[in-house]
C-alpha cells in the first residue's frame, strides 16, 4: 500500500509541475483546439436536433453512450495524440530520458477531451437559440 501511495504522490507532483515547465503553451493550445472541435460538433448537434452531448452520455443506454464517446474521441483524437507526443517530449527533456506513458495519457485527456466534453453541450444549446431566432415566424 505504501508503494501505491508513493506512486500516486509522484504522479500528482509531476503532473502539477507541468504548467510551469517547458512547453507550457500546450496548456492553452490543447484546450483551445478542443473548444474549437466542441464548437464545430455542437453547432452540428444544434442543426440536427441532438440531445446535448454530456447529457446524452449520462442518460443514454450503454451502446448509445459508447457511440457518443467514440464520436467525441474521434473528434479530439488528433489533439490528444499530439498532446501525448508533446508530453512525452517534455518528460524526456525534463526527466532526463524517463517517459511515463500513463502521465502523458492523463494530461492529454485532461487538456484535450475534458474541455470538449464540458463545452459541446452548452455550445449546442446556444447555437440552438440562435437558430431559433433566425428562423422567420411561420404564419
């Protein structure tokens, strides 16, 4: 148990040190790119009348949930892949050749997928409001 706690401490302290180190630009760039993908997909959702993304994931059956998660990962996949590569380069430079893949994947998920997950639904709702206002009133 002590080994696990020590690994967890190392994991959290190394991840917490990343925004202050080299390549800190990715802490702005990756969420921004993820936000752009969320805008693109949220606007598509608004036009097609889909349920907001996070709500759909939370309330759907397992097969529909898997499909929705896969769609989100497909949209953010390149962003997360680039994030993993950048984090691996960071680790190699800062930790003198030591690369920890789990840390790289965690950082890529937090920076690349979580913003997408949080913003796609609200963007779709906002876009739906704009679409409704632009439609002429039917008489």
